[in-house]
C-alpha cells in the first residue's frame, strides 16, 4: 500500500515522470539510433548506414583540430575548475558579445549582461519556453520545421506547437515554395484561439531548417510587428547564422535598428553548426528582459558549461585573423562545393531540390517516388532507404504538410555524397515500382531554371560529376 503521492504511477514515477518517460521518440531519434548501431566506415564497415540525416558540419575538422592544438589553448587555472557564474564566465560572455556585435552586424554593441550561456540550444529552448509559457500554452511555428523543438518545449514547459502550414504550391501572392507570409501567421493564431489555445510565442528559424531559406529583412520586420500586435514573445533561432554559402544578405534580428518589442524578442545561437562543434554543447541566449534572465538563470544552473570549454571557445572567438582569413571563408567555400555535388547528383537521378542559401542540408522532392501521395507511403520509402543503409530525414519528422519531401545533409566528404547518390539511384530505379500514371511530376508543377525557387545547379566540374560512375557501391 503506497502512502500519499496520489499522482504516483504503478512504476513509481510521478505523473510528470510518467508523462516524460512515455513520450514518443521522434523519427530523427529513431533513425540516429539505427545509425549509431551500424555506422558506415569505408574501411571497417563499408556496408553500414550512410548518415545524411544528422545536421552536423564535418567539412572543417582539419581547421578546428589545428586551432585547438595551438599553445594558447593549453591553459588550465584553478578558477576554470571552480564554480562560476551560472550565466556564464564573464570574460566568455564579453567575448560572445563582441563576436555577435560584429558578425551579426548588430545595430549597437551587445551587452554581456544580457547573455546566458548554457549546454546547447536544446537547453536554451527548454528553459526559455518554461519561463515564457504555462502548461497547455502554445507557440506559433511555420511548418516544416526542425521537429526536435517539440521535445525541448514539451518535456519541461508542457507547451504545444501551433503549426503555420507552408506549401510547395506557389500562389499569386508568393514568389517561391514554402513561403511564409504574415497572413498565414494570422490564420494560424485565429485557429488556435478557436480551439481554446493561448498562444504565447512565435518561433522563427533563420536560416531555416529544413528549407535552407533566409528571411528577407522586410519579412522579419513584418513578423516582429505581428508578434507585437498580439503581445507574443519572439524566439529567433539563428543557429545557422554563419552557415550561409550563397552571396545573399543575411539579416540577424540583432541587426535591426528598432525592434517593435525588444523585451519580448529573444535571440539564440550556438557553436554546433557554424563551428562544427555539435559535441561541445554550448548555446547562447541573448535577451534584454531582466525578469526573463532572472528566471532562466534559476534553471541555467542545471545546464552549465565547463570552465575549460568556455575558455577554449573564448580563444576561438577572439582570434579574428583566423576567423576572417582561414575558417569562415574556407567553411563557406566547402559548404558550397559540397552542396553542388549533392544537388547535381540528385538532379542526375531526377530529384529536384528547393533552392537554398543557408544551413547544412537541402530539401528534396521525392514525391514522384511515392506509391501514393500519403505519409504512409513516405514512411514506407524512408524505411526502404534505411534497409538499403541510407539515412535521410523524412518530411514527416519536420511536420511538413505534404508527403514526399526529405532533408539530406551535405556537409560531409565528397565521397559520401557520391555514395549517397549511387545508393539512391540503385534503390529508386531498381526496387521501387514505377509511379502511378496519374502522378504529377514536380518538374511539371514548378519551374526548374537557375532563376527559379526549385532548381538544379550546374556548378560542379564535369570531372567531379563523372566521378559518380567510379565509386564502388557497397
């Protein structure tokens, strides 16, 4: 007979514990687990799973390794091994403030006291959503979007996404597929009100994951004005801020002169994507609200970063000569080259992609390879690809409103891009039945030239494309 604790379950967990333990793992988690159990390795496991599903930048490890092994990184003093400010070591926050002021082209110098450092952007999402919302509240977020946000906001904050569905069909008011407009935000907010959901925030990802799109400055301003009208917080996820490989202007929310509601506008960034350090686990929150910082800091004590890590990253950020002349230009060049290889290879086997400018991935259209235009057929295709030892991410994992879209990560070695294309070609054109006659090809629905939103790229040298034929299929 148990005493007290009326919310305790048969397993001994609290009601909250049972909810957390019973939460379904996302599709991306399931795919990653399978990859970890059977990872591709050219020498040790050539028939293992090739992972183009996890958004990690593996293109500049040589540069990072060289910088990490310089003498200035070899520094350990007692203060780095002792308890530090839960907000982050002051010198580290000062370096972050100077770095973001310059590279986000901030309208004015950032205040280090407005910065909180935590163990990754997952922790930033979890803590920020918890202090901004009550259980049952909602946040607006355009779909498709990185589905991992759901668990980060639900496990702690118990809040729910209110989807703003975007579609590939281009209407008269739009210029490209999956285009966000304020009218769509308005419609989603109204639907939430009709369902009795109190919406407290708007989450925007810029550059976008998985679309690779970059919000124009005017759209960004319009979204901020919309949020201000309805007294919504805006969480700007700019984790791919420096992973822009096209000659396009990226507008950070930090660069805007006059924010409609600065106390409700919150910026987040980290080292995982732009610096290829997903295992370092360091995320940054910048918010002007004293009360929000006070609340987040109470939780940040559970999500702190080791002192030596903060020191090493301070050295990275302060070395502007290395950043400007070595790492950033090389990273941009390698991202563009890798993107060209994957996009050209996909084009050769009849898979168009959405034109993108940032991020580490492409959003590819597999609709004509589905047996039916359903998410069941999309999942069937995904499982077949996994069976053929290729992990990419299905649109369902990003809550896409249309079945048949997949995200493929290109920020890896060229030989893996070529091998991915060969495995795709081998499976799609030999093992999957021909698409039904009444299916409409995406090429018929959307233009396909260098000036159009869905396009193929012809920038990869001919000898690299011909190399597709030379890679051994495992």
